[in-house]
C-alpha cells in the first residue's frame, strides 16, 4: 500500500543545503558505466523506516524510588536499536547500479486449469502469476530491462532482498528475535527506478523469491513514488525521500548546531534552578542524565527531573506541573536525530506528546496531522522518530523554557 506523498514534505524555503553530511545511509550501488571516475553515482532517493526506537534502558537512580517518572526511552531514531548492519538498517539510499538488473513483462499466458509452467520452474526466468477468478489465472514471464534498476524489500534475509525490514510497534521499536511474529512479508515489495532522467521510481507489490517467482491473489499494479510517499508494509512504514526533497531537509551538522545553540542559551529548571542541556547523540540513549530536560506534555513547561508531584490516583506517569497545575505525562526530552524526517532546519521548539521527541514546529505539526497505517484498516498519527501514538488535542506541544536568571 502506498499513500500519496505530500508536497509539504521537505518543502520549506529553498536553500543551499547539502546532504552528504547525513552519514549513516547505505548507498546500494557502485559507480555505473555512465559514471566518470571520482564521480558519485546517481541517487534515486532514500527509504527511511518510521519509528525505529527501542523501549527500555537502565533506570536512573531517581527513577528507582516509589515515585518515578516514565521509564527511559532507549531511542535510536536515525539508527536501529541493534545498530545498522548491512542490509538491515533504518535508512537506505538507492543509487544507480553498475549494471541494470530490472525486468519488464514479456509473454503473458492465460490458463483455465492448474498447471506447472516452465516459467515457474526456471530460476533464470522471472515470472508473476495471479488469479482473476477460480477458473482464470495469468502467468506473466518477465525479461531483462536494460533501462531500469530493481531493488527488493522484505523480511527475508536471502540475497535477493536489498533492504531487510522488521516490524516496528508504537513506541516499542523493532520486533526482533525468533519469538516475535512478523506481519511483514518475506518478499514485501520491489522498486523499479529508471536509469535515465527524470529517474522515475515505481513501486510494485511483492518481490521475487529465490525461484524468481511472485504469486499474487490479484493483478499487480504499480505506483509512482514522489517525495513524501509512505509505503505500508503491514508491520512497518517506510518514507520515500527524493534527492530534491533531501536537499531541503536539514543535515546532521545542522541538527547538531541547533542542539548546541539550544544548550548555549542555558535553559534552567524553574524550580530547581539547575541548568539543563540536551545530551550529545554520541553519548547514546541508555537513560536520561542529570541535566536532561523534562517536559509536562500537556502544558509544555520544561523542568529538570524531580520525584514529586505524582498523582497516585492517575498512575506513576501523571504529574502536576508546579507552574500551571495541569496534570499529565512528565517525560524526558530527546532530540529527533533522523534528518530525513525533518521538514526544515528550524529550532527544536516543539515536542511530540506523549513521547517527548523534539523537532521544529513545522516538522511537529506536519507529522501530528499525518495519520500513519496501523494494522490493515486503521490509521493513527504517530511520532516518526519512535512510532508512539500521539495524544492530546494537537499531538505536539510548544516547549516553554526558562532562561538563566543572571
């Protein structure tokens, strides 16, 4: 299932942003026959897994008491919880291959009785079979297409899969291990990219298996991907970003500059008067540190961590803000680190509710108004960094920092 891309994704003011600083993407190609020595291969676009976050981590000393805040998010937005390794990663850049490996329809067979076709038994022959009715099936033999590159996505770790994707759950991260039941197909989909300008990219349901076959219950259809298209794999959602859209997104260097600028303002806890600071992404996200900013997500007032104000009748995660007396979740703030999910390089002024991931106002409002697939029939707005379902009237809140008293 492909949800139409929104032109608002990556559409803030045009700037001279360059994307090479966004390291961590796996470029699936090497220089092609049309690439000059020393020249980067043509990039078709990037796939980004939404909501790559893992719940857990060690509890802080302050959280071990009877009155505690929510358990720390061990967030890996911008990287899988187990680390990006080979074809299993949170982000994949698709670039022109050294040699075309695309396929295109060649011969179509209409059959009314079950039979074993040579096309289905020949590993060197790509074929797709689908059923129109109980008595009418179609087998389409495919042939090599020198004008396209093909990339396959799915849960399988077999060699024909270029991008291995596992399930993500709201706020719970990737479902890993043998006990986790996946709803993602082993051969979920395939993407065909034109090797010539304008490099049109199309997505098709299902991918070829080890026998070069695809079996479908219905006729296969294609969709042209555009910047911001969402791809529902029934267990994970992918975001497609085009090179033009990525040029309008912030770089990791810009996100780091925003973090340092926010810390340089020396925000303070309005009660404890301690200086707050967003931790460096290089430190990791095992648990909040002593200077970690925390927020009351109903009102947006930012504090340092404290262990009082808990409303026992509403559960351990419900706190009363000492400034405005609103009661609601009280969570640590984490900066969103997946630059491809951001719409602009604006300051980290808003946080998603209730998870506390921080980004610019434009990015927060966009994702809060974008329902993401949940299951087979439902949609719900979610944090793009961790997958947590958004709550409250707006799904995000403007952060209210107190500056230094001096």
